[in-house]
């Protein structure tokens, strides 16, 4: 029997955005010092007391209890601890990208809902870090925190459908590279016109876009995986370790080995 539908108004969100939580951690820090944190993912911090501060763009920002702190991807900052603190932090990715001013850190008072969510995450992690509620609660916390950001900072990355299809093709072929000429033919554009349009829509060339995807996975593997640098270079499409190290060092301002040593601090504190 055919369906019958009747509505006075029907609105559909066709561009559904995804939050990917990479890690949700609870740590009691006695030392939290690094001269240069930088990664291609978001960070969310919540502290139980005063004592922690970060420096970004030459400006020192005390991290206040009762507040949430959001640090966008690829933001260089240093950290310092004046007194021991308990830190709840979430690393995550989100699409589309947020294009705010450089060296910007967002700190705001947590709402009653967000404070309650933080408390539930802490209780869940202390009881059983593998409980699915830790993941679901952290996604809820991230979503409500992102709603605090200025709406004009969110931009449509791929307003042209030809570029949307090209980006999807690059993602499907990852970590392999599709030649620009083939992408241009699919978009029915001359290669130079295609690259120019791709840069206008995404801010990068097709190769730079692919390189960013490779670097995102490499950072995640260095942070959470025990794979060797040779294995990471192979899996992310860089091929050989030397080339991977050069590209990573140029983009992240430190070598993959040094980056791994820095992030291993949190790995050693993570419960087994």
C-alpha cells in the first residue's frame, strides 16, 4: 500500500557534520610542560582547579576551573603547570573546518549541562574506561562546546559540487594519489582551471589536501599506535621513512620521533 505524507513545512539538513573523538583522558598532572604542542586535531580541556596555563601567540592564558577550553587544530602553544591539577581532555576531529583567526584559543564558562557531562565522564573513566558511555558523553560534551564558537567561523569547504566529488574521490583512493589530470577530467575542467577552483574551495591544492589527510593519520598513529616510523610512512602513503620525516617536520615543526616522545607522556598515564 503506498504511503501518504502531508506536511505544512519540511526542512532537511543535507550537510550532516561528523565529530570523531580520538581520545578522552583523565589525568592527575604534577608536571605538564611542553615548549610546543601542535597537532591537526582539536583539543578540549577542563580543569578542576587553578594552576595550569598555556601560551599561544605570545599571550599567556590561565586555564580556569569551571571553564571549557577549545584549541583548534594546528595551533602552536606551550603549556606550564604552577600547581598539580586534574585534567579532563578530549582530542577530536570535526567536519567542516573552523576557520577562525590564527593563534586563537576559546575559553568559556561551562554550562550546568556541560559541567554535569564532565562529571559523568570522570565517574565513567574512573569506574571503567572501556564503558561506551565515556565515548558517547565525550561526543555530547564536544558538540555543546562547539556550539559556543561564533557561527561565522564555520565555512562550507566545498561549495562547488565538482570539488565535493573530487574530495570524495581523493578520500576513497587514500592513501594513493589520483593524478590531477584524472580529477580534472572527472570535473570536466582544464587541469589548471581545476586546481585553481580546488584551491578556492578548500584553501589547498589537491596534493596538499591529500598530504594533510596523510599527516592527520600519521599524528593519530604516533599518538595512539605502537607502529614503527617505517610502518607509519608506508600505511599513510608517504612511502619511505626519510620522505615522511621531511614532510612531517616541515609541517609540524618537529620530527615524527620527537612528536612521539612528546605525546607519549599522556600515553604512559593512560590506564591500561
